[in-house]
C-alpha cells in the first residue's frame, strides 16, 4: 500500500494534488457530518446503560431483594429497557431524520387531539395550509442549527443565497463515491490543460448554475411536487467537467478511452440520481446531459493554461528522448538491411554490389553481442551455397571462420573455413584453414575422422613448425579417445 502511495505521489503534480485534496476534504466533511449524530446516539446509549448499571449495583437490585424477588439477569434487562424507554421519551433521538419524523408524528397527534382548536379560539380557520405552515415552524425550530438542513437550496423557498454553498453537501453515500471517482478522473486530465483555478472555477460555477437550473425545472408541472425538497450535491458541476474532459481543441487530442470512460461515469452518476437519490434529483439527472454539453463546448473553447518553465523543460527532454535513435539499434537494423539487400543483389547477378553489402553486413553481425545465432547460421548457409556466386576474398572467409569459432559457433565456422579452402590458392593460407577445420571437427566431434584427415594434410605440407606440433597433439587426442 505504501508503494502505491509513493508511486501516486510521484505521478501527480502539485496542482493535481491540490484538486485531489479538495475532493478528499469534501468527502471527509460529509462523512463526519453524517456520522456525528450516530456516534453521539451510540455514546448516549452506552451512557444510559452505564448509569443504569451503577444504579442497579448501588440500590436497584437491593430494592427487589427487599420485596423477596431475586434480581436475575432477565429482570435486569427488563428494568434497563424500561429505563431506556423512559429516558428516550424525555430525551428525543439525536439522529436528525428520526427526530424530525418523530416531531411530525407528535405534531399530528397534537393537532388531531385538540391542538387545532387553539386556532379556532383565535378566530383562525385550521385548514391544511395552516397545518403545513405550523408544522414547518415546529420542525425548523429544531433544524435551524443543523447544517444539513440550513445549507441546502429549497426551490419553493427561493433561498438563492444557499446556491453558493449547498453543493458542498452530498445527498448520499453512493453520490459521495461517484463524486470522488469522477472528480479524481477529470482533475487528472483537466489540470494539465486548464490548471487548478480554471478547473475549480468551472466546477463551482457549474454547481451554482446547476442549482438555479433545478429551481427553473422544479417550476414545471412534472417536478412541481418536489419543489420543497432539499437540493444539494455536485453532479451538475461534475457533468460539466466530464464534458470538458471528453473534448479538446484538436480532433485527435483526446483519446477514445478517455471519451468512453467519461461517458460511462456520466451515466453512472445519472443512474444514481434517478434511482437512488430522492425526488428532486430526477431533475438533476435530466440536467446532467445539458451540463455535459456545456462542458463539451468549454473543452473546445476554453484557453489552455501556460506551461511552467519546468514543464517546458520536461517537454523538450521528452521530445529529445522520443526522437533520439539508439545507435546500437540503428547499427543492428543497418546490418540486417545490408545482409538482406546483399543476398537479393547477388541473386539478381549484381555480384560486386552483393559482395560488398554481404561483407559489410557479416562483419557487423559477427561483432554483435549477444550474437544472433539463428540469423548468422541461416545467412552463412545461403552465402556458401554454390548456386550463389559472390566475389569475396578467401582471406575474408578465413577471418569470418575464426570470428565464428571465437563466438562458439563451430558449425558456422566450418561453413566459412570450407569456403575459404575451396578458393584459396596460397599453400600457407590453405594450411591455416586445414588446421582450423581439423581442430573444430575433433574438439566438437563434428565428423572427427574428416578432421583427422585435414590435420594429416597439414603435416604433409609442413611438419616442422608450431602448427604441425599442435596438429600432432590434436591427432593424439583423437586417437586416445
């Protein structure tokens, strides 16, 4: 895991990290806001049990013993539950959604059991409109200090000031996960083109304009029933950035993979809003397509940021790296080109050209490390084929044979040395070829009898020098086996 973060740290620029931390901060803020009442409720539950446990140990159990009852575990649990019920009746739940549901239930009970008569005594008709108005006041007395209820934009109330900040709250966990993935994706791509300020500016502007668009759409008959819903979330800003990520200034600037991923992420967010998030987010689903279109236009028209000095230097180095040709690779390619062209020229009867190209190519091929054994073997067989006439000196064949021998390619060495021997006219040079052929055949057991014959010929030509002495040793070695 640490390796992953180190790689991520090196991969992302400082500006991309700013955007990444911005997204992370919003996610943490929402998670803390959601979890805080549940943690407080859990701690209170623990406190209820702790208080009752102390009471039971100090006097509760003794009271039952005093009336002849044994304070069993079952009795303890029953009394604990009675205490908890009594406590919660006097102290309502700390979880806002449950608290509001209970308040609405209590208000209706009060209204239907005589509460509405208090308005009759004041000369006011207690109709449905009055009920909704008084219920709202009753609930707002509790929610006025809760961010999750005071920050969201409510189209029916036209609290347009909330459009500036309502987007920082998310409607649910699925939207939070969707936001983090999408924002990380678009930030990685758009920061390179726009920079931090433009990316964040378009994102925030998209969310604010998106909230106003939701207000306009909620005034239509289809979404009118949702105009009292709480609007929050970042979907429309994300749709704008996804559109911009999918479109560049030039035709092939954006890869097809990026375009496809952007489309899939947009559809995922739309499905979450349509099927999972409540009422008013159906309007958000429809508007997401419109804001994606705005993003496409921005991707086409928005001026790109100026690159920093470090980025310009990095681009120059990268360009040089791409354009730089490895001399070794270039030489290998040239070698193979010479061999191919040399064989073709020789087959066409261009003997001089073919010989020159083959000589250059074979000389270079024998100098490579590691040696290309397959190419060397196949080319050598074609070059020594009697049907292929090439004008190459016997000394060159001898040199290649020695080089192949030194490269531990005995079969190829024999091909070259036998070719040398077939055209060599000078006895001293022929004797060198004979000795090498004999040595290779005996040492590598490649028709050792033929090798012995070649060494005998060496001795026949001259049995007084150092080559003759070495030939005798090889013959003795062969006879001792």
